[in-house]
C-alpha cells in the first residue's frame, strides 16, 4: 500500500499565518506566538522533506517569528518613549491585518475582471486574439524570413538568456540545531555535572555563534518551564544554571 500526503499551497507566508489563525480560531490581536511559530516551522519542514524549494519570503517570516518569540521570553520588556511596554507582536499583527484587508477584495476584483473579459466592445481578449489569427497570413510571412533575420532574432534571445543567467542566487543551508534539541542537551549536561554548570562552559563545548544562540534560547525556555534556576556572577556572560531540584537543596 502507498500513502499520499497532500499539503495546501499558499500564495505567501502571511496567507499561511492567516490559515493557522482561522483554523484554530485565534484572536489576531493576541497571537500565541509559540504555537504559531511551531506550526509555521513544521510546515516548512514538510516542504523540505518533499524536496520543494522554500521561498526566501517564507524563511524571512520564520526568522521574524523566532525573533519575536525570543523577545517575549526575555525578562526585560521594551518600553516606548512614553514608558509603555511595547508588544513584540505589534508590527506583525499590523502587517497581517493589512494583508487580510487586501486579500478580502481579491475575489471580488477577480470576478469583476472575468465579467469585463466578456464585454464585446472592449476587453474581450479571447475574441480579439481569434480575429487577429484569422487576419494574419502566417505562411506568407514565413516567405520573407531570411538567414540574417533569423540570426538577429537568435542574437537577441541569446543576449536575454545571458542577462538572466547573471542574476543573483542564494542557497539556504539549515542549521544542525533546534531549540528542543539544545534543551535536551542542557538537561543531559546538568545530569552529568554534580550541581551546576556555567554558561561559559556550555559555550566552550561548542563556540559556534549559532550554537551559542540556540543554547541561550533553550536556557530561556527552560527557565520559563521552571526547570532551571540561574545564579548571576560578575563580568560578561558570567552566570550558572541549576536544575530546579538542585537549586532548592542549595
């Protein structure tokens, strides 16, 4: 037996976000950013497993969601000029509402376009194309084609092809880290140590910049889950993490 998996295709990342919001009946002004981020990343992973190239705009929105999630995990809120707390989701919600507003009129405009195409006097492209095809003598035109004209056409096509080949291209390489994987790594590290682990020790095991970021996000999530306690020392990046049980015994 064979199993077939069908995924819905979306015109853009905002279309995908609106689908998740409408599917789960969420309040667009109070988006659960963690849930939406996980659903969005899972969809991208499904596309990658099916060898479907993910557009750069989807990757940009995924990075934006992760940035907002990281800001919401930080204990210190960002304040505006009036001293009020700034919601990291505010800009995303603003763009979603604007996208939803324009999307709501797309079907109406498409219906108006289709109706206009059926007009007789102007805009009936199908009928005009048929009329032009009947009026033009294709075989007569081919009699006046010589080698020089063919070479000129070939030259124009070749120049256009070479210009298109010069276009910039980018290659996206996925990082071999996940927040969930680094959380498990830190849990295992705490089991191996006697009581506490310093953040400098964690960095020293894998000094890669991306690994440091994922480890830091993992620590923030474990703190939110009340699985860790931190003790801050003097200096830069100088703090220790404890398991919750070890911290109670200390």
